[in-house]
């Protein structure tokens, strides 16, 4: 068995608000929505090779009833490898993103920082040091 990719589908409170945050603040591009117009149940965004989907709790719970008891943002972090981390840090800092862990060197030879999105999901950006 070969695994080809991983695209998280995040439960969110409001798809429109989340898409606006990821496109306007984090620099992602909107790829697709359901429905195409009106109140959104689902959306997909992309920046470079990173793709993320967002789905309302109501919509996700109707597809996967086990999700009905879950809440958006709970205890989930995303580790995103990047190039030119200081440029990305500056870009996001200037967009007034909530940085919860500022640039730091790690014992495993990376430089990282973490932000929290509008739903409480944590995104950690990391670049390997040479």
C-alpha cells in the first residue's frame, strides 16, 4: 500500500470566516466550495503544496455521526515545513496573526514558530537549519 497525500478536513464554526482568514491573512488561495455560492458547508484552500479543507460541524456530523460530539480546534496542531521562515514570520506578524510561540531554534535543528487560527487550530511553521 502506498500513501500518496494527506489533506486535513477541519471542523470549523464558520467556513466563510475561516476561508477569509486563510486567504487574507495566511496567503492561501481558495480552490473550491460547496455550495458554489451562498452559505458554505465546505471549502478547500491551498498555498504551495499545502492543501486544507474546512467543513461545518453540522455538515461533517451528518456525514460522520461520530463527529457530532466533537468541537472545532480541540487539541490539534499542524506542522508545516517551509523555506525562508523569517520571511513567513514577518509576513504573518505584519498581518497581526496570533503568534503563540515565537521564532526559536530547536534541539532537532530547526527554527520554528506557531500561530493559532480563528478556530483554535495551531499551525507550527518550521525550517531545517543548515
